[in-house]
C-alpha cells in the first residue's frame, strides 16, 4: 500500500518528514492457528496461537532517492500478538533501522537480525516458526537480533556473492536484548538452484544473562564471558524437491552446543509438504549449570502440509514430536508450564491460516 493516506498518517506519528519519502509502504503478516500440545503423562493444552509458518507483524518501510546513486531508507517492524490484539513491550521489537544505499552497498544502523541467525532461518524449510522451528531444540542460544548495531551489506551485483558485517554495543550492559558487545559477519554464494553461506560472531557479555535451558535449569552467560557462534548452511532446489540444512555451534567458556537441521520442501500444484529433522547436543565442561548431565541432547521430527490459496493466503497444518534425551526437559511452543518430567517427550499439532498484506 504505497503512499497511502493510512500509511502516511501512521508514520506521521513517528516522523515529521514521512511525506518527503519517495515511497512509503505499510506491510505485515497475520498468522493464527488452533494448537494442541501434550507432554508425556496426562498434561495437555489446546490454545488459539500464532506464528505457525510466518511471524505475525506490522511494518513500515520507506526510501528516498537522494540522487547520484544514493538512497536513504528506513524499516520499522513490530511483532503483533494477533490472537489478543496486543504488542510486545518493545514495540518495534523485530527491527528498527535506518539505511544509506549506494553502488558499494548498504550501511544500516539500529536494531537488526544478527548475521548468524540468517543461516538458521533461511536454511530451515519451516523458517524457524511454530511447532516445526529448528530453534525448538536449542538449549543455549546465540541470539536472533542485536540492539545498537551498525551493519554493512555488500551490493547485489557481485555475480551471486553476498555478505554482511555487524558490530554492536551493549550500552554498558543495559541493552534490553543481548547485553553484550557484538561483532559478526556472513558471506555466501547463490546461483540458480544453489545457495550456500557461512557466518561467525563473538559476543562479550557486560552483565549476567540467561541464554537458554538444559535439564530444566537455565544456561547463564556471566559478565565477562565470551560466546562464539559459527554456522554453515545451504540449499539446493531440484524443482520437485528443495533440500535445506545447516550446522550451528555455540561455545561459552564452560559449555558447547552443536545443532543440526535438515529439511525439505516438496511442491504439489498449489500445495507443498515440508518435512524435517533437528538435533542439538550440549556438552558441559564446568560449573555452568549445577546438577545437569555432562551431555544432554534433544531431537525433533516435524512435518507441515501447506495449501497456498493465493500468493498471500495459505492454509496449513503442522505436526511435531520433540524427544528429550539425557534428562533434558525442553517443550514445544505452547507447552511451557506443562508438568513434564526430565526426559519426557513433547508432541503437538496445529491448524492455521496465514495472510500477507
């Protein structure tokens, strides 16, 4: 909805120069579903949930042509709890950036996705959403976004090569997301049906921060700890089948987690089937988590049937089985708080509707 009165009126609340933009777009996603989850034993839960195959969100973006090959732009993206009509405490929690574009690439400032996250979501057929997300098996986590960042993106005319770099400040440990000094980068190559990329990051924490859970207890990065994350992912589209996968490793001074994900998409006319398998293994080398086993692992089996009514609207159903091993206690989205014991499995399915606008 470009240059619409609605978009300009809403943006007027955030910027007095919105009307000077060459183009302004209001866009977003609404994804809602009925979800059933069950832990081993008797506990189960039926809810109206969201974000089964895409994240519900409301966004505003604009660009101004400055001449001479230069452009300026912005992107403000807010997560929306569509099942209740509410938003998160941090309104533009998904992205809030301003950019300068030129023939040599893009300079981007603000709150943005980390380079290491892109391989996890792009090379997962389930897009790190819902019951099929590969992040469901994560026991420690490298972070999806980073506050206070400065990023650079290579131009798109490099014969298939692409890449980005990011640095960010922890603002003295007061950042509301990832209270750590950050730097990282990502490089890749895409040509025809083939795409492959690798990324690396380091974060030095200025304050204690819980970054995951294993054995039902929190995984904590302490002030001064450095977390190193690297991953590599790829995909190949054969037409009748697209195969995707990635390997990710997160390392703290006293622990290391390895994650594997492999998935595929098979199109059938307007329908498509997504299948996948994810696994994580956390190794504890020191007193990071008292009382947990030296090694804990989790695996997930998942499948989605999606019917694309149009380019913007889809019906879907997803089923997932998450198997805890070695006394871990992770659960599927929506199962938090269910009375599952160490080593218990978590299973569920959802039926939903997604619409882009």
